[in-house]
C-alpha cells in the first residue's frame, strides 16, 4: 500500500494475516492534521514506511507484550505545524518495523 497520506483520512485501520505487509505512509498529509492509524499483523512481518516530514506518536507492541523497533525521533521534523500520526502497531508471530525516510 503506497502514499496513504493522499487519502486525507483521519483514521486508518488495517489487518494482515500470513505473509509480509508493507505500507508507505507518505503522501500529502495536511499541515496541523492528526490521524489515528492502527495496524495489526499475524504470522508475518509488518513494515511501515514513515516520512520524516510528519510527527509520529508510536505505540509498537507484539503479542507477548514487548515493544519492538522504536522509531528514531531524531529523524523527525521539528515543525510544530507538521501533521501528527498516532500509530498503534501490533504483531503476533512476526516482527513490526518502522522505517523513517
């Protein structure tokens, strides 16, 4: 899935099973907008590609209650008017990754 920012959505929910799932959160997010994003993956890798032009509030967990791959906030914009993505990501029998670009 590519350029989810072009949808203008305030909320996105996606669930995957058996296999790898990759979503690119790039696109035209509106300044000062907020979006709630929920991704769940079972039996496979979940990779979210997040542009550094958005601010990210991430809660990344696996089914055992542990956290995985915390995104580096040093790569994030410091613009207070940048869009904010509130990400909830949960994996079961697989890995969750956030890649900033």
